[in-house]
C-alpha cells in the first residue's frame, strides 16, 4: 500500500486536542511550506491577514481576544498565552484553523494529482485525539482515504465513527500499535505484551476493525511486535495475520470470489 499511495504529514498529526492545535498555529514563528505553490507567507503573517479580513477593524479583534493591540502587525506576534481559554471562545481561531487546513490539504492534493494521478492520497496520518471536526472535514474534501493512528487495544467503533462522520472518507489505520516485549531495546513507559498475548490482541483488533464499515486496512507498529531480538518473525503474530487474511471477507460480509466457471 505504501508504494501505491501518498501520505503527507504536517501540523494536524500532533497528539493533542483542538485547543493545542490552535495554540500551536498562534505561536509558530515560521511554518513549513507545503510543496511548491504554497503562499509566500508564513503562518503568523497569514493569521494576521485572515483576522484583518474577518474583522476589518482592530477594535473587534481586541474585543474577542481580550487584547489591546494598536496595529494589525501585533497579531502576527501573538503567543499561546494570549489566546482565549476554552474552545467556545475560539471561534475566530476555529475559522482560521479550517482555512489553514483547507489550504494545506488542497495544495498537497493538487500536487499529488498533478504528478502522480493514479495513486491515492492518504491524508496526514492523524494521531489519537481527533482535532476540531472542521479540520477533519477539510481533510475529507481533498483526501481519498483518511489515515488515523490507533494505540488502543483495539479500534473502538464509536471513536472511528466520529472520524468517518466528519470526513466522509474510508479510514486506514496508519499505525495499529501493540508493542511486544523486546530484549533489544530499553523497556518503554507503556505496557508491552508477550508473544501469546500479542497474537490474541492482533486477532481481536483485526476482527473488530474489519467489521467496521469505514475500515480500509491497517499498518502495524512498532517493529518489535513483528520480530524478536534475532529479527525473526514472532510466530503468534504471523498466525494472527494469517487468521485475519482467511476470515477478512467473512467479517466484511463480502462473498469470497472463486475461479471463473469454465
């Protein structure tokens, strides 16, 4: 799948809820340009232009943000501490974040479609916490598939239904991580599992994910879950993948396609 598709990562991959995303956009001194053709402005300057167009008069901006700016250029230097607290007070930043996301995904999509039109655009590999639904909707307008990482024991249907409802696109799990025990690395701060448990959890995750109507495959992470210290495949993991492959059509409710009749 990786060889035939594109996944561009960026601002919206952060493992943070929406207020963090808006705060990050507010305090960036510079922002990476996304492909050729991205506007010759960085995020703070773009924010200044966006807010000036939205409000017209600086007094309206000062009222909503609780600032005392005397020039529009001061909006460019805002810090996260100057943002109103609470998502309900951040409507102007919601609008800006959606505007930023729309431009981000549209530029990446147009570049991919221009230079590699036969392959899918898998989005930015969102991580864990769903950002504001308007950001996800912006991604859905341009991505062929939504890529979302999952680090739960299995993908919870109610969680991924929210992603699907917001984006309107099928979902590929960019990472489905159940870390296995490894003697080749320092023990992490999160739980790890022995081979037998890994095999059981992989089967469970594969079945639960395959039965969700918006599911479209998954990648596995990390590497230690697949192999042992000698870089040999963990047999319970291999057996679990074989089991998933053999039952995939059954779980999806798709009739197995046999050979053509003579």
